[in-house]
């Protein structure tokens, strides 16, 4: 996936937020403006192959000083925000580093 393409589509409003992403954002008290800000200021951290629903990627960005992870996919002309969360232990040591699985 191309981060510049994702950013361009989000900037013009070509995105949809999944119900799952809405629920996860609410858990972390994130609003759509923060999610958009994070996407526009982000970079791709991980890319995922097409597992039947299309390829996707994990992007990391910030809204003010809050790190935000956004999993994005594509459907037609829209970026699909699959899920969103603030990275933390036990899965992430910091916004860029996964915790080791033992």
C-alpha cells in the first residue's frame, strides 16, 4: 500500500470507518479528527498480505503527542479504517516496537 495515496484520499474525505474501528476509538477516547490527523502525519509500520479481504497496513501517527495506530485497507476509491487504537503493552513497547511474544 502507498502511504501518500492513503493520505491523499483521507485529506479529501475518501475514507470510511468500520464499526469495529468506531468501537475501538471510543474505548481509547479518540475522535475522528484525531484519527485523521494521525493518518495524515503517519507512516506505514507493517504491511499485511491479502487474506481474503484485500491487503492492509498498520500505520503509526500522532495527534498532538498521542500515538495512534490505524489499520487501513482499500475498497474501491475509499480508505477503510479497519481498527484504531493507542499502542501499549502487552502488544507494543512503544509506538514503533512490538513486544516480543514468548
